[in-house]
């Protein structure tokens, strides 16, 4: 086997997750051929996958120095820098690589994504337009429409302006015809950010989905087995690229394991990235499949298992699962609350929710979904009790003695401009209060800081950011906080459950009609502690200030939460109810 074949073999092993095997080949080549730049580069890729970012940067930089015109090397270096939170450097490297290799669509889209996350939305759209023009088709038309939204708006007026532009651009897709290249779809962007604006997005989701299906009919793949039903043991598949230590993985690992204990054959389709959550899922299912990075291969893989039920844990965060959902790969197909918005995709039969995740007005709730809305009795998850052995890594408390710590644990793109006056009013009324957020990208922090200063420059000085926290430090901060401030319109998920289990009260607003804004509310209904639910924004401020300033009441709420937190966990009724629902749809109940 020559060195080129060995490099190809090492690359294939990396793709399959065999990093040790790939590393052995690269080390061998390095000793026998000290100038083998490809081996050096692959060692950098391996270090990147092992989260050894400094080593990865050094190794890939050496490869770039030897071959400065290879765009792929710049793409990987940009990916590493982005993973290492060095976004401005990543943008610079991506831009240089894309200028060298303008035909590298993935490199161009990585540049566009990094620009967008760093506040360069305008330049990001220009890059996507250039890619679209180069392709000569309409593959990126929906991306250009949905990317009109910023991660963090600079003001309420800015958000309203973006929303108008977004709605106009999406609706214009109704008059756009193909062709679309299915092979390029996985490079596109999903309509991710609209869900965080607190609006009913059904019509826009449907316009986008209908555009794709009209322009790319191959998406409507139909597996041959779906017209037959002839077995006693029912096959269910769970799909997500986030079945790892991620909100989606943690929401679904228990459900997967519980279905696996019943008379079901449980198939899991995921990215193949391994951590403790992914390992738990992999060892608690009948079969675990790594999803190929190709739509047709992924469809064929799932179709071969002849599923009765296909459950998408989330749709809208990843292009592969979004475009897979257009196919009919099982008799019953549904989507869960991993990304709490309707998909707009007609091939999905049901959206799995619960009665408290939706408004009491069943007609209004159902009107927000393309799929038929299913309201279970409790939130559709089977959570395990959280590990509370985290105190050894307790972060430094970001407030002085005697100050009240109001902690908002949500990503900064959830901080809607309507939340700004609430935050400022809480701190105006509690002179000892300090509000703490977790850092996001620097321009996000700057935008929020400017918004708060525009309302009250003095009070805004009592709002601070702490660096990104690891799992243990995050739980410590939840336990340390006096009050958790839930974001409005799109609330906490796993983080709210963690806070409540620790006995830390979370103020949540139940006045939003969208499911994504009612998750914490649904948890409170599950445990039966209702003190911290606000039905108006003014009431949100009142409850937060009372909790922050009245330690006796706060301790009483905390004690009640601890007494009843067991009701959050290991909810067998949800599994039973969901199982019976699926069997009834298969006429097997």
C-alpha cells in the first residue's frame, strides 16, 4: 500500500470514528516519510476531534505553511478556531481560504455562518449570494430568506425591521421555481432563529418546506415497506444529530431506554459523536446507526430497517434531519420538542407536546402546527435525576456579600428586547440586585449591553457576564443563585429542570401562546409548585423582586421544590401514554 492509499485509509478511519487507528497510520507515515504533509494535517484533524485545540491548530498551521493554497486546510483550521471560541480569527482564516478556493461551497458556507454569528449578517448574505450565483440554481434561496434575522437584535425596532424583511423574503419563495441540487442541500442553513422571536411561524415554515418540495421532488422519497404492516414486535426509530450531551440528548435518552425495555425494537440514528449521553443511548437500544452525510444514503439506511414509527427528536437545527423529514420512511412519523416550532413539512404526521406546553385554547394551539398536535398529560420526556456532585468545581460567586444574585442561564439569542425593561425594572426595585448572564459571542454581549444602557445606564452597571461554564460549574451557579430569571417567549429546557431540582426558584412567564415559551411553566405544573409563574410581564417583575428581597419566602419556595422535585423524574406515565398512542395509530393497541 503506497502512502496515498494509507492517507485515504486514515481519512476513512477518521470518518468512522476510529481515531486510534487513523493516528497509528499517520504516525507511521510521519516516521517513514517525514515530509508527509497529509499525515501532518490528519493528525491535526484527529487532535481537533479529541478537543485538543492547541495541538490541532499547530499541526494544521504547519500543513498550511507547507501548502498555503489548499482551501480545505483553511476550512479545518477555521473550524478548530471556531470550536476554540476564537471567532474573529476563524472568520479571517475562512475568508482567506475561500478567496483561495471559491469553488469550495462548504468553506464558503462556514465563512457565512461564522460571519453571521459574529454580527456580520450583511456580509454573510453576500457570501451566500455568491455561492448561489456560482451554482446557478435555487438551492440557497430559502437560506437567503431565513437568514435575514440576527442572533441578537440591537433594539426592538431592529427586531421588528428584521422580521418584516424576513416575512417578505420568505413569502417571495412562493413564486420561485427550481431547480435545486439535492446534493448541495446539506450545505444550506435551516430556519433556526425565527423560533426565538415569539411569533407564530407556521405559515413561513410551510412556505419554506413547500418551496423545497416543489423545487426538489426527490425529497419526497417513499420507502417500499410503508404500505405493509406484518409483524408483532413494533419497530421505532429515533433520529437526531444531537443525541449527545446536549439538551436534545438529555431530553430523549430516558425515553429511548424505556422504549427499549418494552416490546419494541428501538433503532437510533445519530451523528456517531460519543460522550456519556451518546454512550448511554447507544447501549440502550436495539441498533445504533451513524447517519451518513448524504441524503440518499441516509434515507436508504433508515428505510432498510422497515420502521413502523419514526420519531424526529428535533427538526430545524440541522440540515440533514430537516431534509430527511420530507421522506416517508415509516408508517407513522412525528417530531418532538427538541426545537419547539412546527416544521411546516407535510410528511410529518404528529407534533408530540403536552397539555401544559400548549395554551388551554386547543383550537388556537393546534393552529400553530402543520402536524397534528398531540397533547400528552406531562412533558414528553423521561428525565433521570441530576447528579448534584459538583461542589468541588464551584465557580467564584459573581456578587458581593449581601447582594441578590439574579441568574439568567439561557443563551443570549433567547434574550428578546421585550425582556430588557423587565430586567431593568427588577434591578431598579432591588437596589442590592445583580443580574448575571453567561457570555456568548462578543458582539452579542455588546449588543445587549447597549440595549440595557439605552434604558438605564446606571442600573445596567449591575448586569454582568461570566465566562462559559462547564457542566459542574453551571450546576453550581444554578444552586448558588438566589433567583433564576427565565427568558420570555423561549424558555429554559433542561436548565429549568436542573434549577428546580436544586430548589432554586425560576421566574417564568406563562403569557406566551407558543410551546417554546411554556416549558418551565409545564415543569411547575408537573411538580405542583405554582408560586413563580407570572401571567403578565408586570407580575414577572413583582415575583422576582419578592423572591430576591424576601429570604423567608424564597426559602419556603425552595423547600417546596425540593420536596416535590421527584415528580420531574422517571415519569413512566409518559412512556406508557406515548407507547399506547403509537400502537393505536398502527391499529395494534
